[in-house]
C-alpha cells in the first residue's frame, strides 16, 4: 500500500544571535519537527529558519515570506513549529495564521513540543490552549522589553553612556 504524504513547511526560530551561533537550539528544533513529520507522513518542502529575536526586522521579513509562500502554494496543508512562542509573540501575527487556517479545512499548524494541532475545526479547548500560549508568549516579550529598558535606564543613570 502506498503512503500518502502531506506537504508541509517548517518554521524554526531562536531568540538571540548567540543561540543561533552556538547552533544547538535551531538544530534541535529542526530535528524535533523532522521526526514529527516522519511519524505523521508529512513531507517538508521548505524550511524557514530564523536566527533572530522576535522583534528583529529579519524575523518579521521571514514571517511575511513564509505567509506569502503559503499563499503561493495552496497544496501545502501543514505548518510545523516547535511551539507557539517560536512563531508568534503578538496578536497581529496570530490573526494572520488564523486567517490562513480558516481559508481551508485541511490546513493545520502543528506545535510539536506542545502536542497541539490547530485547524479550522479545532475544538474550543484546543483554540483556548493556543490563545493561552500566545498570551504567555506576549507577556514574556513585553516583560523582556520592560526589563531591558529598566537596565538601560540604570546604566544611563550610572553614567555608562557619558
């Protein structure tokens, strides 16, 4: 019997350039998703690998490229991601992903590490999980920004930038 493979793309992102340069986090994400794809009969046709912060311009540009790629290739039904905070830490991006999902009942996002698959007809508790993970990611990002500003303010107060 012939196996049917569903086309998918992979999204991997690290938060810092140091993580990208050390190479441990991106490769671990890719391996986790590749193993998942093999178990689920998914064929990864494209990889988007982003070695930048979620607020970095490169990450936003790559996210837009990924969305455009999905629009140009409607045969791709699955987006693989390690976990919610790797692909989005803001509501604007989550809405774009949700729009992509809702255009076709066959489309799915697999958050592999969180064992969460989201699609147009997801149960309310699954959508709730996604929402909670998104809110937690957003809070983490907001807190990090706040702590960075506080630290820079303290350095300025101590004369580091004179």
